[in-house]
């Protein structure tokens, strides 16, 4: 049964909370692993000092024990090094009761290690020489140092005992923030029906097991902590991988599809006509759900993917083996990830490895990096294809998979229908369906490409042919629940004909039924008689496009200017909008500068409620049923969302150009929807305090601002919507105001708007750190704004702390999901040229990256990504960035890690013509530097 959609464009707060909890767990487990290293070092150190003391005091046995002595000394060195390496960075550090004492003990142990080596190294027998004389000399030295060794032993024992007491403290174990975080995470998982990590129970038991170890059980403690460190490493790896697969809108379309109307679709499991129940239990390959626009395909697919009966019947197919289900819902009006293969692959793979983490190493071969550097990187299509090929070729695992993929016709927003076939989409699906352990239920409109692929299948259904009784049930219930219709029916038996008329005319299109019923209910509110209702019904066209046009022209003329503004805004928004947005659109009519002049303060719940009611009433009058308001859960600003009632309504506006026609018939004021959306997004950020919500609207603002720059810079491509210089400068003012507001909210200048979460320290989660709008502007490619801003504020180019703007241009994040997919993180060449021209330093060191230079970080990223397949355009941008950086003074001499620049260049694996060109540049630079050095030397000699 069709229900109106709600594309929830709000941040993923549940999963953001999980991210914080997992980060806390990782930090706590890192602390425990460090404690294990320290404890091992102290145990070895105590053993060494005791052995040394005994041997030093011996008169005849010390020579033969030197070999074991040397081995233990070497082990103590390695453990000391581990202690140094495992001291966490500020990004990983969260407060706990053990933090201060553990860090202090780690520092003391580093000092003990140096003292131990200083004491023991001179007392080892060297190979060769006069061993007899050496023995006498070392014996005397050992006797002399015996007291120092004993003192060191006492200090190590004290340190060990103090650490043991801290670790076994019942209050610490029971109140450990790691345990608390794990328990909270398990509760969140239950809410989200997710299993973020398979090792949480094991880790919890290991942590609790520490409480049972007494103060003398150092060896048992070390074993426990070693096991805990191993489990923690697996959890951390899985956490990083899942995070890399997940993207902000991964659940958005699924959430937008409303639940089916009760008592509908139940027939599908038992119908012999469709055979769907049989396919679940014993079928293989594809099951194709086809249907007209508006027939309810997406609602059915969501019903099937989440219904208990589906799971029960799939168990029969699994024959005792575990059956994993996953789903993806394409969305033609969404972000690139919602209508691309990349989005499909990541969504399915995320759901699979979330439930079956044991598949990670088997399926995701490309991410077996020992250093885990690649785990959190964006995915490219080749990696994902390989992962699915591996999944389809698994034979020995006791697993079966059933995937539900809705809206194949919405892949690439349906463009393939006009530009070619859907082979790029269908080919990988065929590979999956070829596995005896995988089957797929897919849905689409009955377009030629899909009919050719699936039309001869045994397993398929035509939805509009099967929903007649569902429609009758829906209409009867909706009208029957209205008191005025009941009264009319009691007085006029002919009213019972109305539901049957709707059923007959619907032709299986639930969307049409929904709209017609709404129209009749509005008439009943106006006390329509049976004759009025019948006339209303007769005037409504059966064809959806003609119905939409009828609705549009029935809107009162007095509202028309406002109506066109609303529809044009929703059309270019690329996503649903909070209802509050339309309150701000109304304000713009009277005050075009409202977003800049309004105060930055959150709205009260009472004010939200009043604004929402007013905006909803005005929308209903000005847009009728073409737009729909849905109520969701979560933060107040996202409580009500507005979008087209159905994809078909949006298609109607785009396909017919009806808005332009009506504007010609009924002149309206000049209006630029992209500029209005920039104002709306600024106003929304001012009305909020939650960082994640603010960052969502900032990302959207960057997208609309980028569109305005593109329209201004390419007027021939945007003749229908020209952008004046005045509109461009108005957009600059909006971004300046965003910078001002968020600088006021900032705690420190280190963190920019939309920085990646993994780069932020613990304090980030306590207070919002919002500053410098240039960071997201650079990543969104806002060349005109960035240039204008830096010429007005040149000091903002050189920041003393935080991440340099040059680094954002070289390694942009996915700050505006509507602009690019997460894998498109190549340099933004126009911005890079600008920053370098204005004086950005390629060799500036970045504190947050351990003092590496911006240039060094970029080379490291290029090296890490060398094995990944890049499009020719992406390779061109990487090579052009390398060339630009060298041209503007990037250092090519010396080493970058263990490699020279030329060795690194080989590993980056550029095409030969680019590699030769950059190599020639490098050699010329060496020659010029050598010549300059010679001239300088000659002048000094003179």
C-alpha cells in the first residue's frame, strides 16, 4: 500500500552516538593494552635485576648465565619501545580513572628502561678479545654496581604493585568507562537492530575477569591483558571498516518509505499466482517486482525486507544454515550515493559484514593492510566489485544471502533509459545471482531494459494486477472512518458506490487512490453532499500527470507567487527539507536579508510548534497534495519534513516544465531558488546548537553556493536561470555571516567546520568547535568565494594551528555529499592554484599530523592509494597537483619516510608521460639549486 514519503535529511544521531561509544571503548582498551606492556616490562625488569644481583654476588656462575641474561635484556628493550609506541595520542585520549597514573607509570618505565640498559650493557661479555681479562673486569664492575641494581629492583617492584592495585581495584573495574560504554553500545545495537562488533561480550568478560586476579597474580594479569589487547585490535579493525562503508544517507531512503497500510500485502506470502512464498523457500536467482509509477513497489519492498514471514521462509531455503538479508533502495532525487553502484555496493556490504564480521578477511582482501591505514579510506567501485565477486564465490561457508534492491529504474536517476542500457547495474547483479547461496528480489518499472533482463523469469509479479483488494480495503477504511461520510452514507445509500468507483478507476495505482481520497476528505470537511463528492470525483483525471496539472491549476491565484517559489525551491533542493525552511522562505518575501540580520539562538519547543503549525497550514493551501509533510522522530528541526508526495510528482514538474509555462501565464517576482536555499541553510544553523545538525546544513549550504558559482561562471549552460553579480556577492555575504556566527561559537581555531570526526580529540565531543568557513568552502570548490575572502582577509591563509587550507585542497573530504561520492577525494586544482599563488607554503609543518609537512601528507596519501584504480580524470588531477606543488617550492630533496622523492614517485604509479614530466621538473630543480649553490660559493670566495 502506497504511503507518502519522507526523505529524512537529518544526521544519523544513533550511529553518531555509537561512533562516540566505540571511540571511548577503543581509547579505554588502548589504555589496558598499554598497562599490559608496562606490566610485562616491569616483570622482565624485576627478573633481570634479581638475576643480575644473584649473578653479581656469585664468584663462579655469572659467565654461563650471560646468554639468558642477554635475551632478557633485549626483551626489556622491546617492551620499553612498545610502551613508548603505545602511549596514546591526544586524538585517542579519553578521561578515565587510570589515565593519570598509567601515563605517569609509562614515563617512569621509559626512564627505568634507560637506567636498566645503562647498568647492564657494560657488563656483558663482548665477543673476541681476552675473555679472561674481560671476565675479571666485568666481575669487578658488577660488584660495584650491585647496589644500583638492587635499588632499581625495589623501584620496579613498587611500580608493579601500584599498577596491579589500580588494575584490580573493584571500584575501577565495575565503574570502568569501557564497561559502561560497552553496555551502552549493546543497548544502542538493540535499538538499531545492529551488531556493530562481535567481540563486545568477549571484551566485557575479559575486563570483568581482571577483578578476580589477586595482587600476586601478575603473570595471570599479563595473560588477561594480552588477550584483551588482541580482542581490542579486532574490534578496532571492524569498527574502522564499518565506518568506511557507512555513508550519511545510507538509511535515508529506507526511512523515507512509510509503512504499508495495515492488512495490505499479506497475500504475497500465500498467493499461488505470484509464487513469492515458494521462491523464498526454494527458489533461486532473481524475483522481479514490476509495476506502474505509483503502484506501491517501494512500500512492498520495504514490507518484504523487514517482515518476519520473510525470515521464516528463508530459513527453509537455508536448510539450517544462517540466512543474512540486506536491502538497498535507490532514490533518483537523492545524493550521488543514493543512485549509484557505489552506494548500492557499500549499503549491502555494510549490512553483511555488520552481521557476519568473520567475512571481513575473506571478502575484503584489498583492505588487508597490516598497518590498517586503508581501513578508513573511501571505497572505489573496483574494490567493491572485487568484494562482491568474492562473496559470490564463497562455497565453504554455512551462509546464505537474500538481497532486496528497490528502484532499479532510479539508478543514475533513470538517465540510462535515455542514454543507453542498464548493463552497468545489471552485470554485477547477475554475478551475485549466479551463486547458489545468493538470491535477489528486485523491483522496477517495466522498462525495456528490465523486461529484456527479467521478463522471461519464472519468478515475477505485476503489482498493479494484484492490489485491487488492498485498494478497496484502504478506501473503505479511510472514508468509513470519517464521521461526515458516515452520516452521508446513512442518509444516502449511493455513497457506498464511491469507494467502488475509486477501485475501478485506480488501475492499481495507489498514489492516485491516496490523492483522490485526500480530495474527497477535504470536500467532506467543507460539508460536500453526495452530489458534490461525485462531481469532485468525476472531475479528477485518471492519468497522474493530468491529475497533477489539475491540482496545480486549482490553487488560488492569490497564492501563485508563493506557490511557484515553493515548488522551484523543492525542485532544486535535491532532498527533503525541514518544515521550518518554508517559514524562512516566507520571511524572505518581506525581508531579503533576514538570514543575515536574524539573531543566532535556538528556538524554544513552543515556538517550533507554532511555526510548524503555521507553515503546514500555508503549505497545504499553496501546494495542495503535491507536497507532503511527514512527522518523524528526533530533534525538533527535523520533526517535520517536506518533499514531493511521490517521485512521480517530481517527474511531472521536470518532464513537463509546467512551472515555466505557468510563470509565463501568471507573472511572478524574480526569484533564485539556489540563493534562497543558501539563506535558509544559514537561518537553520542560527536556530540550532547541535553540532551534527549544524554541519548537515553547512554541507547543504556549500552545495547550493557551489551551484551559484557554477551558474555565474557558465552562463551559457544556465540560460534559463542566470545569476547576476549582485546575487553572487549576496551569496558571499551569506558565507561571511556563517563564518562570523561559527567563529563566535568556536572554542579553539584548530578545528574547522565539517572536519572529519576521526581527527578530533576528546574535547570535541564536549563542546562544538566550529570555525573558519574557508575549510568547507575549499572542499566544496568555491573558487570565487575563497579568492574573494582571502583577498579581504589574507591572514586566514596562514593558520598557526589546525589543518592548513592547502591540505583541504589536496585531500578534500566529502563535505557536501550532493557534490560528490566519498571516493572522489582528489585534489581540487583551481583552488590549489589559487592558494599557492597567494602564498600558501607546501612545506609548512602540521602539528596535528606529527609535524609532517602538507606536501609530505599528500605524498603519503598518493602512495597509499597507488594500488586503487583511478579514472583518467582523477589521475590527471593528482599529477597536476604534484606538478603545481613542485613548481611552487615543494621540497623534493631528502627522504619522505624511508624513501626519496623519486622512489616515492615510482610507487605512486603515474602514467609514463606524467612520471617523465615530473621527473624532468625535479631534475631541473636539482640543477638550478646546484647552480645557485655554486654561484653563492663563488661569490663568497671572491
